[in-house]
């Protein structure tokens, strides 16, 4: 395989899937297909893991590598990665364990704290129907954000301005499945920092400042997929010390989670400096997404980055999967991994 040219490699681009972010994933997948063709890959095929014939097509396709352009459940949480490993197909991005850790906001925050990365105060609600809003407000204050612990693209996220708004927000978040994370509302500038694995070191992309649009309480689903020129400011207009600190913390988060290939980490820059929100192991790759915007401002093309990720997946550009998997504490592993391994790989294509 290592001797094959780009024109000879068969690449499966995985997009769509089973999550709330299905349509966004298709947009990412189409962009990736176009970028790979621009980079000279001659056999690129888009596959949807939610299709009935997905596993048959994956096994019969003779693919040399898979480019994962899935977002959310089934794509960023280690499930599709485990399927590809079962099938013996190299893939882009982070491995099974790193993906699972990053996808679960409660687990990832515990790993951030172990790495010395500032986080917002929070409460994890296992069963929202049994939650005590008064107790949560007493601990965290009345200005809060409520979000599904495992989801992306701001699906199910609500801003809360008082105890009376908390229970409805918890129930809305719970509709997206699983436990719910409640965080104190931080005041500051929202930024995002992309990183990628270069042959010699972890590289940081220009920081994007996300400017709030009128009428939007936060960087929600509608704003995320609007014209980026209206909301993305590159480079971010923040203090030089905060800029450097955010870049350092993004690299530290990438390493703490055991990410491979690339990631994008979101922060709020407060009076006390950058505070981490979350890390995306498969950032959006649509025309209006943040990561491609950062790539362009770094003087690269999206095709360059996609080709680099293929090289990493094939082991021609190191690092490899699993070499960087995080040292997960036993209590976190027990809480998270039964959910991951409880499903047979065949269920992904069901």
C-alpha cells in the first residue's frame, strides 16, 4: 500500500451517519471528496454508515483508507473507529479511545483538569427528570449553559437565566440522549484554535474569534452555518498573552485526550484568561466551517490538509493511532466504555 500513488489509492469518505449532525456531515463529506480529488486521489467514494448496505460496500470496496467526515454520535465517539479497526481499514483522525473521551464532555473535562487546563464549574446530571434545579443554581449560579454531554453543533444547547428556566432546558438537552452537562455561564470572547500533526511537531493554526450576531445568545446552529465573513475574525483580536496561552492549551488538550491528526478546541477568553469549552476531534469541514477557514488563513489549502490526514492514516507521516491514547482513570473508563463497547459493530450500519 505504501508504494501506491495517490491516483491508485482507494479512499472511502464516510459522511451522513446517525447523529443530529447528519446533513452537516454530508456537507463536510462532499467538501472532503472535492479536496481529495483536487489533491490527486483518483478513486474517492462517499459512503453513509446509516445505509443498509454500508458494511457490505465497506468490505467489498477494496479501500486502502477511510476519511471520516462524520460528526456527533456514531462518528466522533469511537464507534465508527472501532468498526474500521475491526475491518482492518486505516482511518483519519483520532483512535477509538481518544474519540470516546473527547465526545463525552464530562470525561474530557476531567482529563483537561488533570492536564492543568482551566475549565468552567459544572454539574453532570445523569437523569434530568430527577434533577434539583435549586441545588444546581445554588452551586453554579443562575446564569448557566445546559448541553447534552455527548453531542455537537450546539444541538440541544440552551442558555439559562434563572432557576425557572433550568428544568425545561435539562429536558430539552435530554431529548438528544444520555446525561446532561450544566455549566456556569462565562463572560468573555469566544475563540477556537485548530491544531494538526505535522511530521516534526504539533502545529497550531491562526486563532478565530467568533463574534456574536445580533439576537444570538451564543454560537448556535444557525450562526455556525452562516456566512463566515460575518462572524469569524482571523486572527482573533485578543491580548497577545491570551493568544499564546490559548495556543498552548489547545495543544495540551489535543495531547491530554490522545488526539491524532487534527482537532479544534473552543475557549472563552475571560478576565482570568482562556477557559476551555470542548475539543472537536472531527471539526466541521463545510464551506462555512471554522477549521477550513483557519487553514486558508495559514496559507494552506484544504486539499493539503486532507492529503496530510490520509498520509497520517496510512502511517507514512506518523504519528499512528493508539500511540497517544490518554491514560484514562479507572472510574472514568468504567463510566464511559461500557456504552462504547455495548454495541456490536454491525449495528452501525443498521
